[in-house]
């Protein structure tokens, strides 16, 4: 595996919207510094729902993007889904909470999956894209930064699976907002899940 693309964005307005968003990401050349808040220089406009230490870096796997390219009937340009990093030979469906991605000094740890929103649908110019993305069950991957470092396109990267019980990205998307069984709740809480999801699960009676 290796880093195929690194993408950052600046605040831009969506067509027909009054607010600005950082979802428009564009591939960058050269090395990028990644710290606890993500890629240095990347715009995060809505910090209530985006960014923060537990979703500092948003990843897409190249195998998943190849699938989307076939679905959308057009070549996929890095950054289209608002991702910060594209990793070669990675299928989002095999990634679990607690998995780690290591490249040089950089260590990223998976915390959550992407839950599509209206801004994403507007970015894709498809009002039905939230349903389409959900039905595809190949959600993108949010990570916290365990150790910051320099990332660069072409750099080798290691995928280190979580040693505990798995909570995969598709499962996390499917169960989002639903009440879990006590067994599943314990399994989720045993993984290093996003702090907001942890709080939601901990509050479940």
C-alpha cells in the first residue's frame, strides 16, 4: 500500500447555498504536515459536525473509489468526496475501528465511518446521493492522529488491523443512530471509537 493522493480545501460556496464549506478538496503536490487537527492548511468550516481530533483525517481506499468510478460512469478525481487521503489497494469495507495506518512517523487510528449529509449531496449535485451512498455500504474512514508527521504521495503505508473484536465501517454505518444489543454495545465500546459515538453509546440505557 501507498499514499496515492493528499487533498486539502479552502472555504467555497455551494451552488444555491449561502454558507461556505470545506468539502471541495483538491490534490496537492509535495509533502503535507499532519498534526492532531489533520492536514495543515485544510479548511474545516462546520466544526460542529466536521473535523476535530477524532475525525482529523478522512480516508478513501482506491478500490472503493474505483467502484464509485464505475458507478458514476466517469473517472474519479481525488478530493471529490472531500477526502484528505487516498490509499492504494484499500477497500473501505475491510477497515474496522481501531485499525491503524502507518507511514514514516505518521500514525493514524480509525475512529468512525462517514455518514453522508445534505452538503455531500449538494457537492455531488444529486439530491438522492445520501441514499445512494448509504445503500452502497462503502463508507469513508475517519481517523485520529496518534502521532503526527509528514505525508507525501507515493510514500509506502502499512495497514495494521485492530487486534480486538471488529466493528467494520459498513456495520458502523448500518447501525448509526440505532439502539444496540448489550453484546454489540460492549463490542463497540471496547474499540477506540469516536468520542461522540462513545458518549452516545455510554448514555444508552
